[in-house]
C-alpha cells in the first residue's frame, strides 16, 4: 500500500515533475486539456500511442485523487477516453494503466493514467 501522504489542496508540489508540466515550467507534448486535466505524450513511449492523463491538482495517485476529488477523477477518465478517440485507438482497443506505489513501479507520485494503444497488448502485465 502506498503510504506517501497525499498533499491535496496544498497547491503545486515544488519538486513534482507533473506539477511543473501543468504549470508550463517543463515542456510536454500536450494533446488534450480540460478544466481539471492535462494529457501529454509519454517521453518513453511503450506503444504507438502512449499518453499520460493527469489532474491539474497534485494528488499522489489515482485513488488519492478519487478519494479527495471524485469529480476530477471522473474527468481524468473521460479525458482518457477522449484521447483514445483522438488517437484513433478507441475502436481497436487500448489499455488504461494507473500504477500506485513501489511494487507497481510508480515513478512519478502525481496521479496519472497511461493510455496505451496501437498494438496488441499482452497479459499478465510484467
Ligand atoms: P509511472 O511509472 O506510472 O509513474 O509513469 C510515469 C511515466 O512518466 C513514465 O512512463 C515516464 O516515461 C513518464 N515521464 C517521465 N518524465 C516525463 C516527461 N518529462 N514527459 C513525459 N513523460 C514523462
Ligand atoms: Zn504534482
């Protein structure tokens, strides 16, 4: 279980990479935006389509976001669907991945959903 404290409501985290992308302090290839979400291409794409959808506010992972701001979590998921449509993978299928904590190899502790598609996936995940 992820024991990192959620810092919801405290504004941007100074050392958070994705907060810096939201603020425009770190460049990103943004493909979709809503009031409470931003979507940009993963810098280390694992498939022809690999986009990260994040809330603008800082929460440590998707469950923390859903707990603190359920409407924003829904907005992130709807944005993921819009990205899949926009990328042309909604029909062929795609995978949504939300890593949480150490065993899942979450590397950026700001909530995000990976939208991965454009090739056949395997199961189980590694
Ligand atoms: P996770 O491992 O689930 O925390 O996912 C974090 C993702 O962020 C990884 O897939 C990284 O490739 C990606 N990433 C790291 N830095 C950047 C960046 N500057 N721009 C876009 N994606 C990034
Ligand atoms: Zn953040």
